[in-house]
């Protein structure tokens, strides 16, 4: 019989416990925008599916995507959780394009990352900024984000949508037989085409010009930078009448224009109080600049995103053109935010860009860790670690400006 030496028999040993902890999945919050003028939503269900596969937990408020005609069920199928508004605001990363109300900001988690538009013309800006600073929220303005090549991926997408949509809206307004002129922009033999005057030659201006030319209109483009204007005219491939800012030439163009579009990115062409009086009675004014009202300060701004674009006049009570004020004088309407009238297109265009940005965040230990790696994000950060790190934002709030690079070197 085989004898077994007890000294050589292996004894069971305690298995070493795993000491590494699984990294917590970052929570992405998508609250519903309650501003009636902002109908754009940042992510489609396909984008949410991509983000959940990247490791994010996506919490979305019920009905948040109603304006882009996607149901909650579509987002649930993509991996999102439908929760109440408060729970979305408690997420690690919150995406909300329009300015958040102060009550909503107070519900944000301390140190959370808020992705929004810059919204420099927001109401009660000083109070909003102070609340963001008090909550130590990292507020990044997506339209200021630059990539490694110096491009503005979010701003460029939104500008192109604004330029394309503004001509679609203008064409519909002119064709309206009640409040409009009941006319087409052009392209009809024997009928003089409408005239479109564009102030600026940026991406939005070029997009508007292409659409206007395609519809048969006569297009004039003005810019105070002849090099930028030359580049735009080359891209458009002819058909646009380009000019630097000669006062008499600009006045004549405004006098005969049926549609005037102000883009203003890097272009400073103010229209003084006397010059805007030469405009036609039913001219359509659109301001696509970040701070509307500079070019036509006497025109009342009307947010096109808040209008029903199919039947705008009956939906809002506003005349689409001129309105007689209490003193009997005519007050012109200047339409802003045209991109919000095509929110589903905006959602599809923004989704890929958000995925690329959030992919950077997914590879970092926390939302602030990626800022030293991407200077383009540092430039787009408005508030960070309880400080106003954007000079314009600091001025608006009456606070001391702090260089974000200093904070990052100390963190």
C-alpha cells in the first residue's frame, strides 16, 4: 500500500482577494429644456447607445426629446434610464444647451461638469455665474471648444445649421400670402428675383449664401476683412456679389434687400439708426451673431425658435414683419436663433461631436483631469474650482478673473 508522507501533502491556501476596485461608471444627465425658445436636444438615441457602450450611465428626463420626435422608449432601448428632472441634474456630467435656471443650478452636484452653450447674453447673468461658482461647477461652453487643429467643431456645426435654416425660414415667410409678400425668392423666368444682403462672410454666411443662390435669389455679401471675404467667395464658386464696406454701396444694398442676414463672427458692420430706416417696409431681418442687436439696435429681437415655423403669425400673435408700437411708430422685428427651428437636424449633427468629446472624458479619472491635456477645453471653460476662469464671464459677474492654467498647476 502506498504510504503518503504527511509532510509533503499540499495544504490549501487562502486565495488572495482582489484589491482593485471597479471604476465607477460616470453618469450623464439629460434634463429637458424648459425654455420654449430652445428646441434643440444634444443626443439622438443612437448617440446614447454609443455612450452607454463606452461605459456611461445615461439618465434622461421623460419627454426631453419630444421636439426632435424621438420617444422615451427609443432612448430606453438604447440604454438610457428615464428619471425625474432632479436625478438628471444630480449626474456627474449634465448637458443642457440653454441657460439653466438658478433653481436648477442649485440642484447640480458640487463639482459636476456642465456642458452648455456660452450664453453670454443670458438673463440674470451675474446671479447665474455666482451660483455656478458657489457650486464649484465646471462649466464648459461647447461652442468655444477648439480641437487640435484650432477648429470650433460645435460652433461650426451650429453656424452651418443656422445659415441653411435661415434661408428656408425666410423663403417660407416671404411666400406667406397673409403676413408675407406671397412671393418666391427667384428662379422664375420673367420675374425679378429677390435680393439677399449678408453682413459677414463666416461659415454661417456662406451656408446662407449657398441656399439663397440655390433658390434663385441675388446675393450680396459684405465684410470688413477683404481677405476673409476673398476666401468665402472662392469657396462659393461665383454667383455672389462680394464687397468690402463702402457706406454708399452698403446703403444701396440694404435699400433694395428683401432679406438681410447678420452673421457677425469677426465682422463688425454696425448699421446706424438712420441707415436701418432705408430698409423696405416688409424686409426680413435675421441676426445669427452670438450677441444679437448690435447691427440693428432699434429692431426688436424675436426668437424664431419659439415660433411655430409653419404658421408663425397665428402661433405667437407677433407680426412677422412690422408692428405698430404705442407711440404709433413702426418697430421692426429681427429674428434670432433660426437653428432651433430644425432641432432634429441639430441633434443628429451634434451627436457625433458630443461622442468625441465625451470619449475624452471617459478616459480620465475625473472630469477635470482632462483639462490639462486639451488646451481647447481650457479656453472653453467658464467656471472651474469655484473661480471664474473666463474674462468675459468674470466681468459680467463683477468677479475677479483667475487664469485656469494657474488652477490646474496647483491641482
